[in-house]
């Protein structure tokens, strides 16, 4: 049994015939199989049929479901891997899949595995994207996919079941570049365009925020623009329609009810992200804090340098995981905001 990859706490090994008992125990558990395919458990014979397909598949393609073991205990945890969608190698899409014994749920193992598989896939396979599916009622799996930076695309059919479909693109990575003197000009032009197309009676102010608004700071080459409105409820349907005409995609599943978030250029709708638009109410903490943080870094270049160093470190750790990258900056940002208010 050869090791495909290792994570901080887990080892993924290629499937062998000696895995049969482990796989039967996993795939005959009703709770494990509840949201997979038809939700039916598998017999020993059905698992043997799967293995008869999976082992030569891995030999041919160098990928597939692996057996997952804890590093410390060597205990079998479950399965995880990358494979052609539905194990059908006539399809071009590569899917991320995992299923773990219930006693290992809640430990963060699924997130750890998905993150590692995304990185391994983009480093070792000639692919532009990875996909995943989740049962509409399986909120735990949906949250895992969101945590590792996958983007919800919509509903589709998978083995005759309706599932939620997710994607992540290799080109949509965290990549910091040196400060570009053109960023303020690009922001100004986009702000002027937004002022023309959005309803003036509901827009209070528009500002360039984020790292590209801080002179000298390395950043992702994405212009962040924040718009203050008098009412999110009123402006929402107008903004979605108007910004779509300008190449922006609306994040309908944003868990933050105090912010409307739009992205321009994100694959597959474009080659690379170029702009983010955040619409918030003028009284919200989002509006105030983004401006406070920006202004503090502009007037304290030594703190801006600390922030840049942190971002470079985090970009290495979370290259394909925007949510983890953003979350890891929170402590630093909150500490600066506390200073601005004291």
C-alpha cells in the first residue's frame, strides 16, 4: 500500500485488497452512506465490485479514492480522494470525494483532507478546476466545501439525484504582487462607472478599500470597492441586475446578511478576479471598520509592513483557500481596529 499524500494528522494510501474489511465496515454504515448516491448501504459483494474497478483505475490514472488513516494511531478513518466525476474517465471534470466513519466527524478531518487534495490536485494534475457535489440536506459537507474555498455553482443531477455542485479554479488563487501605482486610478474609474449605473438616491458614498488602497503595500491584484447604501433590501435587486451587466457575479450564498458581495473576472466567468464590490449600509460596522483599517495603515507604514509580512506568510499557507486566508488575518485586523477606537 503506497502513500499518496500526508496531511498534518492523516495519511492517504492507495486502495489494496487488504482494505476490504475496512471498506465494508465503512460502506455498510447507514449514517455514513445516508447522503451518498441513493443513500443505500453496500454489501461485501458490492464493495468487492467497487474495488475491482477502483484498483485498476488508480493504476491507470494515478488517482482515485484512497484509504485514510490517522498518523498517530494508524486507525482507519475512511476514504478520500480525487477521481473523474462519478469514476467515469470519459468525463473531464475531476471530483473531490470523502466519507469518514462517524466517530471521526467533528474533528476537522474532512476539511483537512479536502484542502490537501485541492493542493495536490492543482500541483500534480493538468487541470484548471476541481469539482464536488453535496446532498442538499448535508449541511456539514456543504460547509466543508465552503471552508476550503469552493464556490457553489448551482444544482445538478448526479446518479439521478439532485445535488449541489461546487467548483474551485486553479487560477483563482491567493497571489500577492508588489504595489501597483495604477491601482488608485483603476479604482477611481470603476467608482465613477458605479456612480453612473447605481441608483443615486440609494448610494450614500463609494470608497476604495482593501490592500490596493494602501500605497506601497503588496496585495492581490483585486480592486476592492465599498458602497454605502441607505437600505440593503431596497438596493439588492437593482444592484444584482445592474452589476451583472458590468461583468459582476453576485454571491447569493454569502452567510453575512449585512453585506452584498460581487466579484468581477472570477473563473469561469472571466480569466482572473479584478474587482470586488461590497455593498453595506452606512451604519454597519463593515463600512466603518474597512475605512478605519485602511486609514490607519496609510498613516502607520510600519504597521502596514507588518501586515504585508503576515499576508505573505498566509498566502503560502492558504494558496487555494480564500476563506482560510481571510480568517487568518482577522486577529491582526481586530487588533488594529481596537487601536483606532482607543
